[in-house]
C-alpha cells in the first residue's frame, strides 16, 4: 500500500493515491516511513529501484527499470570555471535523455496500477517524451498536450513513442489546471510536473548522491530549475535520509533560473515566501527554454527547500549560459542542453559571491542531454581540410599550434 500523501506546509494528510494538491493549494508528496531505513536495506536492483523501500510502489516492469543509476563523476576540468571541487551527476544518461525518467518511472506505473485508462501530460519537451516512453513500455495509451505552434523537431522527438498528440491553441500555461480537471472527468490520468509519485522518483537522485558520499555529504547540489518539481524531489530525499539518521549535515540546495524568467530568484532575494509569477510582458527570450518558466507550479515548495537547507537561488543570463554551455563539453566532456549548462553558470556566480568556497564539494546536475538539441541551431563548425598525402604534415602543424 502506498504511504500517505502529506502537505509539506500545513501537514494535512490524504489517502487518495492519485490526489495532487492539498486543500491549501500546495502540492502533496508521499511521506514514507524512513526512520528505520539504512543503506544496508537497499535492494539488489540497479538504478532507482535500489531504494524501493522509500518509494510508493514496488519495482515495475518496462523501461522504468532503466531509471536512475546515472554516474556521479569527479570533473576536475570544471573546477576552475566553477570555483570549487566539481562533481557531475549526469541525468542526461536516462532512456529519454533527461531526469524526467526518474519521475516517470514511479509516476506512470503508479497511475497504471491505480486506475484504468490512458496517462497523459502537458509538455512540449522532456516532460512529453518521458511519460510517453514509459507508457509505451507498459502498453498503456498516452496523451500529450502541446502548444499549437510546436516545432517539427519537437514533434518528431515526442512522436517516436506514438502517443496521442493534441495541439492546443490558447493559453498553454493554463493547461496545468485544466489537466487536473480533465483527470477527474475523462479516462486519462494527467501526470503533471509535481505529481506526488513523480516527486518520489526524483528523490532517488539525492539518495544516489548521498550514498556515494556516505558517511559524508557534498557541500552543495546545484541544479537548473523550472517548475520546482526536481528541487522538491531532492528536498524530499534529504528529509527521508535525515529521518533515517543517514544525513547529519545535508547539502545546500542551490537553484539556478534564467534571468529571462526568474520568479523564484526574485522571491529569494526579496525575502518573500511565495514567488509571484512573471507577467508575459516581463518574460524575455532565452536559449535555456526548458527553464524559462514564468509561473512554476511548485515554486513555494522549491523556495522552502532552498531556505530549509541554507541554500541559494541565482539567475544567469544567456551570454553567461552560452559560454558555460561551451565549457561543459570542452572542459568536462559532457554534452548538455543549454538549460543544464546553467548549473555551471550558477555555481560560478555563487563562487564569485563567496557562497561557495574553492574547497567545497559541489554536485552539478545537468538535467538533460544536449544531443536532442543538436541540429536545431547554428550548425556551423570550424574545420580543417587537406589531402591524404599532406595529412601527416598538416596534423603536425595543427597540433604544434596548440
């Protein structure tokens, strides 16, 4: 049986396993009985299901079994840019190339077990691909609501899993609330960004990080932030490990937003507890489109996570983000989407402010691969040309110039 759903803010509990929001308006999450958990209780499974005792479902079938277990790599090449000792938790190595698979691995099978009908989501990016893939692996229909002006490239990425794709004209941002209503009216369960089982799946990233550092912990975890769901999941993981007595000094959660749309940063800097959504005329263009969220649904909980862990929220602009996007593959060897490069840019800014020290162990979390982005922008790449007979001499000249 699933653990009880609880509101982190008011403490109310619910037994409806498919409920998403509390009566107070805040998102719910599953609260497992973690008090007796120890690392020795981990299952002999790969990936996220190693932590099955702390999850709301047992290990399911399908591509969910491939979720989690992403590498944590010490990346000395990024130390100078970040101003600290860098570790990279590469979430782009999931089946659909993004951290969303951790959430879908728990949320899709949980929804399938709890109700008949299709599963669905509202997204035109990583969040669209992930539930579609996980539903396909369980032979369950999936409905994806996308904006009417979606690009052909994104349609191709989503369409490979053959979900029912519905292009919706009108206020796309309002579809979150519409989706929750539609879940009550139609035979489809929409899995929004802060669905409780999804948050449980995200918590496994923190379990993996902390187990790798045990008995110590990293000084900080830096991640790009959109809806606030992933930040909520990492905070849930910290709380579970604290309840289990496995984490005495938790890492600081540091969130990074794009300056084009940064309501959580503004609230953090002003001391507010409830970030105010950004109006359309205040929202700018950004290459980090996946974190350009003017009204994050879990914004209050994400901000609470930051303050509870003595963390920080910073914003980065496209110029800085672009330069860091180049540094991540060149100096670190990781191919990441522009929004993921914001984690490095954010760590750099925190170091410049003195909030991260040069000897701090800091985990950067690239949330999505950059390979899905290739071919969608400037394809010009500098090259050299020569003929075969002149190749040795030309290579010697090129290598000597470096």
